[in-house]
C-alpha cells in the first residue's frame, strides 16, 4: 500500500494553510489568471483562502461566478441520494449511523424495498441517483450489485433511472472491477478529514479507522478502470484552509498518476445528527462567509470539476452558491433508508444519518432554479456516450463539451416539463429553453437544442447526443 506522503505533503499543506493575505496586485494577478479558465496552482489557491476583507472576497466570488458561467452556463444537475441501509461497523463521532448509537433504528432494504424507493423517486421526476449505505459487511459486493440491478430494473410509467453513482465503503481493486460492471457512474468516497491526527480522533473504531486505506481508495478504483471518481471533505472536523489544500493535493495526485483528476468534489459542513456527540459542538466551524469563499476558490482552482452541494445547507446558502461554483445539487433528499416511501414533512432522526436544512421537493427546487435563471438538468448523456474520465476532460478544457451539455441538459429538462411540471412551471420552463436556444454560441448548438426539445415535445424520451 502506498505511503500517504506520496499523495499528500503534510508539511507543505500546513505551510500553505498559513499563507499571508495577498496584496491588491497579487489578488488581481491571481484572479486574472483564473479567468483564463486554466485553473490555479495550490499556492495561488492558498493565497485566495487567506483573503479576509469583504471587498476582496467579493472579487473572488465574482471571478468564480464568471468561471462557473463560462464553463457550465446556466445548467444545474439534479440528483437524489438513495440510502439502502444504515447498519455500520464504524464508530465515527460525527455520524448518526455510528455503531454505538443505540437509539438508531437499524434498517437494511431488501430488493423489493429498493425497487419501491426507486419508484418513489421516479414519480418525483428523478433520473440520477446516488446509492449509499453504512459501512459494514452486510453491504458487501453482492448486496451492492443486487441493489444496482434492482434500481436499473424499475420502470415507472415508462421512466427509469438512467445513472446510479455510488458512495460505499472502500474496496479492493478486484471488487472495484466487479462494481464497474454494475453500470455505475461516479464512485464517491469522502476522506472526511485529511489531517491524520484529527482523523484518528474522530474515527475511534471500525474499518474506517484505517486512514491510509481510505486515502488510497481512489487509486484502487482508478486502477480497476473506474475513471470518474468523487472526493469529499466534511468541513468542521479540522481547519478548513488546510482541508481545501489537502483535497486539491489529492486531486493533483490523481491527475498526475492516472491522467485525470476527480470528476466531482463534495463540500458538506458538519450538521447535527442524533447520537453523534461532536455534531452539536463542531470542533472547527466554518462560517457562511468562509464557506462561500472556499467553494469559490475550488471553482477557480478546479474549473472543470463538478462541485456538489447537499441539502444539509439552507435554501439561502444553496441559492447563492449555485452562482459561485456549485454545479450539482441534491433535491427532495431523505437521509434514512426507506425515507421516500415514508416521507414526512418534518425531519426525524429515528434512522437518519444527519439533519437537513433544505426540505424543498424536487418540483419546488426545479421551479426555484428556473426563477433564478438556471436550467435544471437530469442529463446522463456523457456517461452513456463514454465521455468520462480523461475523455471528458479532453472535451471540457477546450470548451467542446458545451456542444453536448447544453442540448442534452435542455432535452432532459423538457422531458421533466412534459411529465411532471404544472402549467406555470411548464410555461416558465419553455420560455427559459427558448431564450437559451436563441443565445446559443453556435448555430450547431442551437439546432441541437431545437431538434432535441422538439423530439421530447412530440413524445420522444431520453434524447441525448
């Protein structure tokens, strides 16, 4: 197994985390470079993370908004998590699933129950899911493969889930090779905290206490041929500047070794969870201004990497970060097994992993995105056309991916409007589609939009190029 120092340079990370605030000229130079859409080096990112004045921070946010708009346009990818089980062998002090939480109702969904959860999500309009479980032998490879098969097998009024990303316990290379045959999208695994000392403090027992096994999991996944992987930090466990720099270092390592960095990075903040002692007294809290800054710096530094924001965050925070860097967002989420079949208006903690702050339904979320000038996207075209990993980046970096993303995103949005929207949303949604078609960068993109949407409106479904 690799030495962690071959992935992360801890001394350098600590030094960069203490970087001084840049001068006005240094800040301008860094932001000018970021606007070229080529990304930033770690020392430049560290300088931006050190900025404290409101005016300078706003300049960083505006640069991030520019980069986000240039690369992603108005698209916002939507998905939902599907928790298949909350049994866990680990004792992580921040998690409601921790094995010593005796108040948690332990649930493992069988195949039929997974299918029913999938039907409930399809009935809302979802097409992309993230499959999650606790970390235990109860959710081994056989269970995961059957769960994936169950999700993909469901048809509800002609609709089906088109892509399942997975967030499950680290595996061996051989098991990852099998998992890939389950037609997965992105494999995600959070490091939680990159600081080894804090990691040991919070992960007191269970397989997850093995820091190195978790740090090297993406190398095993990519060795197995899974080219789309997602990194994540649970902000609040350790000093946030060092955590951002560590995640950037991890991304650089993957790009250097495998020719492609992470497809996504996730940025949850620690939220209350029943039976999780440190969740109510966050060790290293990240305030809202710092949180906006770190998301913006990630967007500037990794311009072509998706940034995922969960429903842990408030409506107001999520709405603001859609502009400043976030490109993928969960909607209508439940964090307990079986939660979509037994949805309640108020969040309960009987078998949840953590609390939520944004309780909007998918329909409400789609409506709000349209009113905010965004395009809700359910697109899975790149996965299914093989535009993943290095191939995706080869198209993204010169801007060629726009030829596919906007037409596919708008076709998937039109499908939602036809099947799930009320009259008001349908009117506003198609007005947005017409506007974006008229604003398309090239006649080719405009024609692809017109053709794809026309096919949907005349009964076609799952239209992508």
